[in-house]
């Protein structure tokens, strides 16, 4: 099994990833649980690679994966340009320690 279910069915998981990815590209960093950060980082890498291709088909795929067209514009216009000469490894996970409420291990996911 290549990924974790995060205690959700597939549609809830898709919606979760879509909203986290959208705000991740909007703010270029995000604080979340370690498990979610690990899942999101792979998806974010895929989307940046897609944005580096930069054609219309890639843009449509990105719009399908993200909730917000402005974020897609930022992804293709700024973020992809920034990493044009880099072969992968666009994200970094920094571990924070346990969350106060439920002691879930927290992490910051950010663009390198």
C-alpha cells in the first residue's frame, strides 16, 4: 500500500488534499500533521512538475486537481518559473513536535 488513508473515504481524502494543496501553493508553506505533510509533498511535487510543462493540457489537469484558478495561475506563473532549472525536490518537511490538543506529530511543509 503506497499511501495512508488518513481515516477518510476516498472522496473526503480527495477534498482534503485539494484544499490543503490549494492553500499550500497560495501561502507557499503550511503547518499540518506529519502524515498529511508526507502525502501532500508528493502531490505538490507532481503539480509543480506539471506546471513546468506549462501547456494547456497541463493547466487543465492542474485546475482539475486544485480548487482555485488564481492559485493555478500562481503555480504556472511564479512557482514553476522559480524551479525551472531544478529536477524535483521542491518541498521540504520540517518536524515540529506534538500538537497540544491530541499530541499528533506536527510538521511544516514548505517550498524549498
